C-alpha cells in the first residue's frame, strides 16, 4: 500500500491517491498505466488528458495506507482549492510537509524495472489485431521517469 502524487503534464495540477501493490502488480505505475484517471473527478482543463502518457509520478510513499490518505485529503480540502483529489501544484511544499511531519511518509521512488514491468504488461494488453499499438519509451530527466508515447505500426501488410 502507498500514497502517490502525480502531476499533470498539461497543467499545474497534482493528484493524490493510494494504491496497494501486490505480487501481480508490484509497482504504483499499475494504478494508472492502463486506465489512467478517467473515472476520477478532475479539473476541466485536463478532463481528457489523464492517461499514463499525460502524467508524471512525483512521489511514492510506500509506508502510508488508505486511512492516512483519507485523513490527508480531509486536511487538505479544508486548506486548499481542489477538484476531487486534484490540487494545485503550488501547494506541493505544504502537502509534503503534512506527509512528512504528520504522517511520517517515507519516500521510495520506483526503480526503472518497476517502471518497465507495467509498461510491458500494458503493451501486451493491446489487441494484436489492431493496426496501431500505443507503446511507451521512458526518458529520464533530472532523475524523474517521464513516459513518452510512440506509435508502432503492427500491420505488416502495408
């Protein structure tokens, strides 16, 4: 279990949520690699831009659980403007202060393998009969993994 903070690549919005890692899905990236956050309330400016390729994982606190996430949201919603579980990036330092000081969050960013495994899993989910398959390559900038989509033509007849 853990609490993640992801940032939109299209706005100054961050989402805070929780994910339970398992042996089958051992990385926080599994939370949003296949379905993104389309089922969640989000700011209107990113309504159709909440898939894996639209987000960057900023923080992963593996020691915090869903009850802590609920307490954190209650605390933050009293203090900051929000849309569902999305907050303004401008509040990140205050949010981190709560996580570290009040809840003793331990930052544990995923490894490159913990990134690659869900990417491979997601790509294998894509139907082979489709002409195009969305693939991801990772780019590491300032120690942050940023997914970059590219299209691979799977149609060998053209």
